[in-house]
């Protein structure tokens, strides 16, 4: 019952101690951190432009993910198709969000793979 009580207050994206130590060490290396932030932002901006070229509506983002709506507004179908290809994105069942997808920004190679799959699904 102690674990059940802890589960009620634990964050959904809980980090164990090892992950916390690794994150703290990464934050101390400002040069590498800044280089990674620049790389992620550049990849995000490139990917957003490519999505727009495919007709996707892409919300402005200053994060490591994009929320986008496909031209056919069928985010659920595209989510399932990408999942079948082992490409993981988020789809929400909430009526206000169900037409779109949340796509985390990975490496340029990962995003090129995702983009190629999205082109095939057009």
C-alpha cells in the first residue's frame, strides 16, 4: 500500500536517481549542452518546414517537439501507420487535439526517416 500511495503522487515522467545524476552532469557541460540545443533547434526548424511543404499545419514551437495536423486531419490513422513502421509519435484522444500529432525531434537521420514515412502516407 505504500507503493500505491507513492504511485498516486509520482510524476508520469519519473526519473530514477541514475538519470538525475546523468542530467546534472550534462547540465554542467555547457559547451556540449549549447551545441545540442542548437542542433535540435536546427533540426526542428528544418522538419517543420518540410511538414509545411507536405501541407501539414505546424504550430510554432520553441521546444524539442512539434504539434502538427496532417492535411487530411486524420492524426489517428497516421499515428497507427507510423506505429506499424516502428516510428513512435503521440496522438491524443481529446477532441481538441485528436486531429494532430506530437512529434519529438530526434537526430536528423531519425527525422528524415519519419519524413519519408509521412511522404509515403500522403
